[in-house]
C-alpha cells in the first residue's frame, strides 16, 4: 500500500479550470459535471494522507462493488474520500506511472493504470458520475469522472485511493 500526503486547498471552485490548465491536467465532461455539483467543495484546508491499494490488498481477491470495497476498507481503518480529494490528489501526484493502454473509456472496466478515488456518490442516479479517477496516458495527466451502477464489480487488481486521515506531518 502506497501513501501520499496531500496539501488541501482552499481555493474557489471557479478556479478549478484555470488551476488544472496551469498544471497541464486534462479532464472529461463527467469530471466537469462533478465540479459543478453544489456539494463539490475546494474550500477546506489541511494536510491529508491518502492510501493507494487494490481490492486484493485489502482482502477482496476477486474485487467487488464500490460498496463492498468501501465496507472492507472501513474494517481496515480506511474511509471513502470526499469527492474533491481526486482533484487534490491529481494536483499533488505528478509521477503516476504511464498507462500501457491509451484507451480512455468505453471498456466497461476500470481503465488500465487508473486509480479510482473511492468516494460516496453525490447523487443516487446511476447516470450521474460516481466519482473521479486519475490516469497518465501518452504524457498527459488525466482527472476523469466515471459512471457505473451499484452492481458493477471492479477487478481485484484495480487501484483505489482511500482516505486514511490527517497526515503524520500535521
């Protein structure tokens, strides 16, 4: 399990496009839908530690749904992240390994090399983005929103980001 310390905000939500552009980070439409949601906030501040692990690493060898992964993570002291954590993680983590596949969507599975930020959905509707994932493809850092239903099973080797609380340096 890898951990990353994030220095969180604050900055106005209206600055998101300018900040992402300044860092050379690309998004998709679904990420922008999440940014526009009233519950998406960049106003909190602090240092947070995020853990990167696969369902396999937390005991779900065959993977699981988002709710199964969240339930297992909680038993290990990990928690879902606020949805905005994906934004701060992408800004902090520029060294994510390059994906071997340049396919960005449409595969009905988590994209190769992606890290899905486990967060509670902002809306119950399955057509509304469930959260964000990070990817590095062909030299471009991506922050993308994704949709799936509650029955979608992630592979045991897919990677997730979990909230593991305040950083030890705080």
